[in-house]
C-alpha cells in the first residue's frame, strides 16, 4: 500500500479486479508489487504512476479520493481492460471516510435527523423487518442478512489464507462485500471490512505501522459483527448496524479549557491533529483536523487554525488556552461541529493543577480503567513518579509508580513514526529521574498496567505541559544531573498461561489455516491450561486445532473444499474468549472492576 496514492473507494477496486480475466488475476499481485516500486508524481488532484518510459497510470481524485472506475486511466495498449488499473487501485489506500474522530460532517445542514443515512434511506425495509407487526422486535432486513453473510464469508476466506495468501483478489472480494454492506445500510460492517483490507495490505508491504495484534483485532471485529448481525434484534441490532455519520445535536453555549493535542496518523492514509478540551464539569470535547495525508500533515496540522467558528486559534494554542462557543453542536463522541451557526472566541485556559481541569486527575485510576474497559473514552489522567525503563519487544517503555495501581505502570509511545517526536521525547523523559508528573495516557489492555503516553507536565515546570507527539523536549528541559538508567528486561514469568491460546490465534493471522494444520495440537498445551483452571481455553484450543485439521476427501481421495465457515467460527470463539480474559486480567492489574456485560472490543 502506497501512501503517495490517493485513497480509492472499495467499490472501484472491487469493480476493476472483478473485471479481470482469470489469467490476469493470477498476475495481479505481481502487478501491484511492480507499481509500488514505480515513481509517483502529483499535480493537484491528479496522481501519475510511471509504469515505464511510455506508459502512465493516472488517478483523478477530486476531493481527495478516487470515487469512480473511470477516474483511473492507463495509457497502455490493453486499456481499459489492462492489469495496470486494477493494480493501481489495489496498491492505493482504501477510502472509507476519515477516522472515527473525524467522520462527522463539518456543517449542520444535514444533521438534524439523528438517524443514520442508511436508516433514513430504507424505512420501509426496516418496518418490514419487524415480525408480528410494528410491536415486534426489529430484525435485520433480508438484504442486510445477505450482506452480513457475504462479509463473513469474505473475511473467513482472508483468515483461511492468512496475510501471506490474501492477495489483491481476496482483498477485492472483501472490499466488494464491504460495498454491499454499505448499500444495505451496514456502515459498521463496511468499516470493519475495510480496516481488515488496510491491515492486510500493510502486512504484505512490510509497512512499519503494521501490528499483528491490530489485524487480529480487526478480523475478530468484522467476523464478530457479521456473525451476530443476522440474529440480532432491537438495540443490539442498532449497534451492529452502526451509523454512517455521527449525528450532531445542539448543545447551546460551552466554556471549554484546552487539555492537550495529539497527532493522528493512520494506516489508511489519513493524518492531522485532534485537540482535547473539557468543560467545567470535566466532560470531554474534541476539535479535529484530519484529512488524507502523511506524517508531514500530522505535524503541520498542529499549527493550523481550528475549524470552529471564527477563531484564529491553532490546535497547539487551543491545547493551552480556552474557547467560548455559542450555538455549539456535538457528536455522541464529543466532537464539536463546525456548522455555519457555530460561534467561537478565544478565552483563558487553565493549568492542569488548577480548577476546573484538576478534577480530571481526581478520579482513581481503577475507576478510569473500569470506564475505559466498558467502552467509554480510553484516556487516563494519572499522576505518576518515573522510576526507570523496561525493555520490551516493541521498544523501551517508561516505568512509573502510580498511587492505587498495584503494579508498576508501563508507558509506551503512541506513535513510532520517526517523523514524530514521540520516541525521542520518551528517551529524554527516561532521564528525568524520580520526577513526579501529571500525565495524559491512553489505556492499552493487557496483563500489566500499560498505557500510551500522550502528554505530560514539563519535568521542571508543572505549569507547562508538553504534547509528546508534537512538542520536542530538549536536554535543557531536564532536571540538573539527569541521566537515563539502563533498561531492565520485561518480566513474563508470572503471566497467566493464556498465551498458549493467544499465540495460536495470532499465528493464524499471517499463516492461515495451514499453519495450525501443519503444527498440529500439542496435548501439553491443553493439559497445562486445564491444570491451571483455564478449561474453557483448553477446549477452545482443541476445537481450533480440530477445525484446522478438518479436511474431508471424496471417494477418489481428493481433498474437498475446506469449511472456511467452521474454521472462522472456531477462531472467532478463541479470539473473543482471549479478549474477554485479557480485559479481566487488565482490570485486575489496575485494581479495577470489569463490566461482565460489556462485549469485547471490536465485536
């Protein structure tokens, strides 16, 4: 996947790949690899890929995304039925709208009806899906059930093949299913399917942003939504359908205080900044500027004026100042709208240790973690004492003591991209000695207290705050005599043996079914899980291996097509169980309670 190319909507990629002959489909992955190595030039909304000295592929992206197959043109003799157009679409990021914090429209003209676009588009279909008349529980329409099954089957095929075997053809089939889901009024399933394709492409192109755990979560998310939706009713169905846009509601006048800004840099080709603010009651609001782009846009957005009212405040300035808003509109996630009726002017800010922001740090860490695990926002406002560093597989993390947390807290970087100062700032903070600081972090569920460090007080001046993804700390900012201690190795001896199941869940993602089928079941793993009281994990592990090895033969001894559905359901059960247990372990590590009624993340 090339960030130099404009995003392409799923239907375009699906259409171009679907039109290829069987012979060209076999050559598509090689064609994608070839285009990724070719030079790319941009002129306004037009991007040109030089295939060779005589041939170019041209992508027209008015508005930042390619929305039609005719917007991708090739100059070769076989065009428009050539391989190059499909390869270009398959090499580009997938356009599915901006990230979650930026999916709402910037005007209020189309947001008065708080139903999703899909719900407004097919009221008759929704009514016809109520068995027994209007008083019965609402069920998914026939079109939605068909679309959900298509998404499940396409995602199951990706899981079956693993990232190693999920080339452009399988990706296009999942994108086609995503497009069908969107047309059927299932934006959540559509977005989940697109996230899988994006992560698969990142894995296959060795993108530094790729994370195995992220793709595993994305696969569990899309399979879980598609599996549950045909049988869901009422509120569960509404949640599984999702909303294509976040509806904005009027919220009157607001007096907001800046907390911090963070860069946004996604694998889907979007970048920018989000500034977090709070009102006097501690309720959080965000102002975002996210659009297609890369690291340069993420760093540059901090110095752009916020898009709300007539204020000239930049994101960097707002994070330390205040805002008085009249005629405010707010999405369910707290994002402020920027409609024509919104007015905003600069106001005084507040230090983290002054009212009203100091109340954010008053809640005990366990209470904040319980809230995050229940599906609410995942920011943590903590007061910590830095104690050292720990060496982990993803790099060094800070160690810190936090009152009320029984184990040392691990603080990792939010972004590893070298264009952002996160990693350098973390190294400098490691030398800050036993500094006691207020920080803002994002929870990372796991068996140890762990969070991504987003912002902190200045090591020598608590009245100054540092946005670790945008600001650059210097050695002069550290206390005199600061020296980074050597990193210690992470201890894993007391970790619950859940990794025996988790590693099989994760091994499937790159290698597919064949990895488990070839590895076979290790009886010792199941026996150990049962011996330590994890009988359900042992049963799930046995079932996963059995599903991987289940290949029937016909009367001539030839292998029959694999039951991808059964394997996907077995893998999904193991993934969901692992996620639930890890949430419980996370809550225990933080001394928090876990909401047993809350579904696991992504499902």
